[in-house]
C-alpha cells in the first residue's frame, strides 16, 4: 500500500499575528520545512503535498525549490476552511495512494516515527490519530465559576499527524459537503461519518505553534534535539 503526507500550511495565522506563520523562520528554516523533513524521513510515506494559502503560495514554492527530497513533493492551493485545504491536498495525491496522513505545519516537532505510527494504524483500522494523555486538571465552568471537575483518566490531547484510508476520507468529505457540515480536524469528520478512530501514542513535545511565544519554545526544543 502507498501513503502520502499532506502538510497543511494554509491557515490565516490570526492568533500568531502573521498569515505566513507556517513559513516563519524556525531555527533557521521556514517552519513547514521541519514537517516536510519528518515526512520525507518516514519509510511509509511515498509522496508529500504541501498545502498553502494564496497569501503563502510564493513562500511555499520557494521552499520547494530548496528542499531536497527523493520523494515526490508538490504544492496545492488550499481553501477557506481547514477541510477545504485538506481535501485539496488529497486531490493532489497520486491515484495509487491508499492512505493519507494529514499534518499541521504548525507542529514543527513532529517526527518520522509519529508518521509511521499513524500510517500503520490507518492501514490496520482505517483511521488513526496520535495523542497524549492530559496531565492538567480540567474543569468545566459557566459565567467564570467552576461547575465541575472533569475526570481526566479517559481524556487525551489530540495532535497530528492523523491518518486515514484515502477512500474513507474522500467519502466522509463528500458526505460533509452534502450535509453542509464544517469540522476543524479530519478525525472529527470521520467520527461524525460513523467510523471508529484508533489512537496511537503521540509525543509531549509535538507542540502546536499558535502564538509567537510558542515559537520560542519550539525553537528551544528543536535546538535541544540537535545536541
């Protein structure tokens, strides 16, 4: 079976303060470079699609010009919603691809091993996410008052990559389009579609860069890996 990695870098970056967040310099290279490198290193990944927005298309094409990969690597233009961008990436993959691994470029600390775990589980179960247990105490509030402390034993924090059989993902996207449903990640779409999603271990350092302060943390972790 063949697998493709879709690295989504089409977000608006409103909370970061820059529409080009995924291409902000991170330890000397555009942030998206790190995700492309991890996907290129993963044995299970046969091709890679970098999905960008109109605001970042020039940066994406410039990155591809200098990124050295033996695997096919192409750019696709995303849409207004996350699911539009993910679907654009899927459509850009080869007809021979059976499994799709979707990853956020805003998680530059992803590893090849995480791609491997997600793709292997998707081969076996059809849908898989990487996640870590929640360590903080979680409380439900209303009007700034605590109403309930939520047991955390069966709670997880979901990360990317998320991997799925391509046919399942396309069917779910088509159904969501027909029903007018919008989702923020592919696993939620698959859950709504009625298919079970398997969970595999993520990494606590696979953080998402949302705010500028997150970038400082990500760079420190990347530099620590180099030592």
